[in-house]
């Protein structure tokens, strides 16, 4: 019987680090009889094409069937398969997931056993990181709390219940570095699936959350409709260049407690899946903005060759820390 491991995220739980390691060691894994399929990856590092096709699935649509046939042909020689995409956790894609892999209870396609690996974390930690990512990767101009209300409308138990029903085995891990095997998400993932880690584990964060004045800068751009396709990668490089530009953004303990209370059911589900979870303070996060460094940081951002044209936009190059502070207050952060 073929053993398929589905790694489904959730988002902002070190998923990119796991996927990069799987991609970098695809040939090593194949030599060990383990397939990390090319089918469904396209030019990306993980199987987002499969997850996207599952979301678009309709009973008479041939796109999913064609991708499934390509996938089946590639994995045929292997007994073990690893598939990864945080896109699989989308409720909208569940009918497609069933169509692609088959239903549980003896209706699997190709006589396979499916084990799902899903990492979860405390609500405010995942929501703040997710929010920063969406601000970075799109023109999002919502307050943090409005984003949470829109993004987390569906209860977490809806996701966990589906994967428990669908999977032959569902494993939920706590994305808390102090609780990960060897304090590393890649090490923890391979330990959970019973494999030695191939290759050398890169210890740096592959997908840092922008924070501080860099997050304030992107909120400023979004407010003025200036998001562009390349900006995500530029901001990622800037975040990696200085710890002041990544990590948590500051929230008062009062605001954090209020938000956690509003989404208490999320953390109740997390605790039910992985045990007791700590509620950490965000008071020590990066100030949004940092008044002392705003002007120097703004000049540094605009010195980047691909951001230099923004110097011609007075609403950007003349933006004050007070203007960014107004955005920060609107976004629920503490300057």
C-alpha cells in the first residue's frame, strides 16, 4: 500500500522552510524510495497547483483529472510520497481534495494510506504573522482586527474535523520553537514522519514576517495604492537585512487580551489539538512606527534601486512618523 503524507501548513508555521528543504533534497529522497512529486508544483516549491485545482474543482471539470493522472504516473514507482501545500487547508477545496485523493473508508484512489501533518499556533501569533504577510504580498489596506474578522470567519475546528475525517491518520503539531524537535520545524517534520533529515538544515527563517517601520512603510504604500509585484521580494530582502524590520509588531497587553477574547474559540481548538498553549506578550514587539529611526529607515527603503522612483511621490518621501502612527492606530498596533 502506498503511503502519502499530506503537509497542509497551516500558513505561517514554518511551511516554506519545510517545502524548500523537500525541494532541495528531491533527488536524495527519490534515491531512498520517497517521492516529492514534480507534478502539481509547476515552477513553485510546493504543490500549490494541486491545491488550487482542488479549489476550482467541479464534477465535470477535466483539469483536476488531467493533473491527477500526471501525479499518479509520477508516484507509481514509489511506496512513499510527500505532498505539501498550505492551500489544502482551504475549506473551499475540500470537495476537490476528496476527488483527487479519494474518500476515506476503502474509497482511496490507488490503494493508498493518507497521513496528514498540520501545524497550528496560538491565535494572535498566527494572525499577526499572517496579517503582516498579506500586507507585504498584496495591496491590503485593512485594520488588523478587520482583517482577523474577515480571515478567520470559519472556526478552526471545521478544518481539524475535516482532516481527522479524511485522513487515515491526522497529526497536529504545535508550531512553537521551544516545543519542536531540536527547536526546528524541518527537524520536527521529518521526525514526525519517521525519516532521517536529508541534507543540511538551513536554520534561518525562510519567510520572515515584516514588522516595525518596514511594515509601516508597506501600509503607507498600500494606503496610496502603490503595491507592485516585485515589492514583496524587495521587502523580504530588507527584512532579512535588519532584525528591526522583522518579527512581531507591538500590541499592548490590553489590546492583545481583547483580541484573544474575541477569537477565544480558535485558541480553545488549538489547545484541544496540541495541549496547553502559552499566551505571550506583544509589548516587546517592534514599534509601529519607531519614531527615532523612521526618517533614516524611510531614506534607506527609498535608496533601494527598485523603490527609488517613489522619491517622486511626495506622499511617500515626505511621510512623517506621525502619519504612519495614525495608520498604526487604525491597524490596532501600538506606536
